[in-house]
C-alpha cells in the first residue's frame, strides 16, 4: 500500500499588477512599512573624524517583507530642517507630498533624504558643492547594495527589498539635487525629474560676469553662505557635531564667493553641473524637465543650458515649458502631471512598455493658457537669423534688418538708472539712456524658439561697462504676469491628495494677470564687458578702446503676432518693474558713456522657418 500524498499549498509571491499599461493600486498604504535609516557617506564634511551619516525616511509596501522587490522614487532636500518640530532620530517625519499615497499602493518605495548638514543628517552644507552630491549619491548606492547603512539602534540596514532602480524628483533646490547626482553617472539612477532646477550655481547668482541685483545691491551679501546657514538652522542631530567646524566651512564658502567678484572661478566651476552632462548618458539616465518662462528665481537658462547638453547627446528626455513662475506642476496641470508621472515612472523604473517615449517630446504652454505638443525643443525648424543694427533717424528707431549698414555709423548712450518700462518704451523716441533697434511690422507671425545671441562692437569712457540687451515685442497685446513662490514656500506647502482634490496648497491654481500693453519684454541678458571674452577672469577696460563683446539673453519661446515689430534695446544698468525680474547691476559703470559701432553689431535669433519667416 502506498503512503498517502500530502498536499502542500505554496502561496505565490506578491507581485505588481499591470492593467492598461500602468501599475495598479493593489498594496495597502495603511499597512506600509515606515522606517528610518542612516546611510554612511564616503566623506567627513564636518571634520569630526567620522564619516557623515545621511538620514533617510523610507515607506514601502508591507509585501516587501514577503519577497516583493520594488523600485524607489526619491526626494532629497536641504529644507527638511526648516519644518517646525523635527521628529526624533528613530521616527520618520511623515511623507507630506502626494507621491507616497499614490505610488506605494502601486508597488514603489518612497524615500526622503535629508541632505548633509541639514536636519538630522551629519556634516556641513556647502550650497551646491561636491558634498551635496556625495550625500545623495550614497543613498542611491545603498539602494543598490554599494553603501552601508544603519538603523537608529546601530544595527545594519540592508535594502534587500530594492530593485536598485531609482527615480529622483523635486522642485527648486530639491530639483537641483537630481541634476547634481545625474551628472555623476550613477548606475541605478534610471530617471530624474528636475522642476525649476539649477544647472549652474554661478548662473543662479550671476549673469555673465555681473551679479544679479538682488545681491549686487548689498555688497556684503554672500548668498551661498547665507543659504548654507539657512538650511542648517534647527538641526536635531542624533549625536554631537562640531558647530564651530560647520561655521568655519560655511564662512569659507562665503569667502570664496566674495573673492570670485562674479568671475567664473574654481569655486563656481565646482558648482556647475554642465561639464559632466555626458555622464547622464553613460549611466542611461532619462530626464523629464519642467520650467516656467517667467521663473525669475531659477531663470530659464538653467533648463535650456542642460537641455542643450542632453539634446546634442540624444539622451532620452521630455520637457514641459509653461507660462508660469517658480511653481509646482500640480498648480497648473494637476491631473495631467499625475498621469504622466505614473506612466514615466512605470516605464523607467519597471520597464513597462506603455508608449510614453513615442509621444511628442515637448509640451509648451502659450500666454492664453493653451498647450501645444512639439517633437522637440527648440523647434526642429528653428534656424539662426542674423539681424544687423541700422542707425536711428529723426523720430524713428534704429533698424534691425539683414543688411549691413554703409560706412561706420556709431551711436552712444549714457549708463543711467531708469526703469525697464522707460528703457523699452516708445522705440521711436530718442533717449539718452538706451538705444533701440526694431524690424518693420511683421507680415506674418514669427516664432522664436531657443536662445538669442548678441555680438556688439563697443567702447566706453570708463574702466568698466555693463551691457544689457532686452528683446521686445512692440505692438499692443496681452502681457501675462504669473505670480511665483519662494523656494521654501514651494517645498513646504501642503501637497496631500486632499489638496489635489480641493485645489489647495501645491495644487492652488496659478494667479495670472493679463493687461493690454504697447510692448512686452521677451528675454534679456547682461554681461560685464571686463569678463569678455573669458568669464573666468576680468580685466579693466581701456577707455576709448574698441571691444567685440558676445553674450546671450535668456532663452525665448514666444510667438510675435503679425503687424508687431521685433526690437532689441541696448542699455546698461536699469531697474525692473515690480512684477518682473530684477536685472544684473554694475554700479561702477553708472555715468559712463558707451559707444556702439553698428557695423560690427548683430542680434542672432532662433526663428522657426528662418529668414523666410521674418519676411525681411
């Protein structure tokens, strides 16, 4: 007689569920595991003789205890310590955004990282220095089994639940850290979503050799030092740290910034992510950028400069360009943002073939609030059109045309402080503090897509000179002003699912004011002529000597209607209106006389359709 068989039922291991090309919410958020770990970073930024420990909050499906392995969506921030009432070292601070409630049930871990020297993390903050990058990279390494970590009780913390695939996202400084880490080519970092993010700290504080007036008007203000102090306030560390050591480090940052005098010194070079953009491709990291055309905090060259590096290497990418300021995408396109992030993370972190990479690359919002899709940005049909300056005549502005002016005409302006409105207003009127050059009325609408460039031959009566260029749409039409937010406001505002449902907090709609004005500024740019042609060092000018100066404005994505004229105003120092960006400022140049040699001066515009579209 044979022995009776014994039936044994083995439960299937937990797994994600995919329907209609996206992961489904099949895991309980209420039962999710929350834990705190401290990742060991390979540095000792506070000089206490021990490697810095980086605090990490984790929330992951409970099924990861039963063998489910999941990817991670990470938010790394220097601002957590600014929250009132830091939690104790062994408790998470909670997960204030919508990402955890949305993605954990769909089979993701959400990880919050406190940057070194902030909140409960050890070390000293360095405002864009390599320490920022190392602290966040260490956490990605831990998620891939390449770095040690510990629970608050000192026992080893192993991320055996992690697939190693990581996506980073964030706004402002929180979005800048993904840029910093991505440009180090880290295996496992599959995608980054930088929103209103910095790509060069030099350009955040300076424009081509001269400080933005927010700082230049206060000669004693050292921005990087101020920000490092700001993010380190209220630290609640689980051990002792030398406050004096961090004071010394932070003061040293300010000293180095002050010594740069707005030159692109090694201090700033270390804080530029652009030279290492090729490493993004090396690691196979994709990029989804979001930026507002009226973001006067993190200005638009930040996305355009990094996008240019990504584009020329044909890296996987997508971009949203909106009409707003320094805001979260949930405030202007909430449902679409949540849906596209779902599909984007599914594709890059779970390799789900949902077709998102076959869709148009660029979504662009127009001033009326409508959205367009395009195959790329700048537009694939945009080509450079070189416009030459022609002299002004009585009761007429100077000209912008394809023709080189005859002879060697010159024009002069006095560097004097006036409002932006005065500088650009009434192009036909002769004004001592500016020179204006305009096209004839356009026969058809013209779209500018990319970064305008200027080449100007000039001389001055002083040993310094500031050249400013303002690209202007001359013609009655709507000027849209969209309210922005301060960086801390953006990262601290409530962003829970109920906010998305009620359109409060991060989902509160942008306030857009529309006024009919006779002209509007499309882009602007400044250069300290002492830094031309080398931003790394400045040299005093020789009064009366001619210089060939090249610089760029902020990128432009604008449509100029038929019948309007396109103009450029060349000036020096000026004051912006209360609703627009504060320009760069060089007080030493005020009162000098600047001569422009028209025969050697051009404006190059990236025009969709090229010369033919201009109708000149």
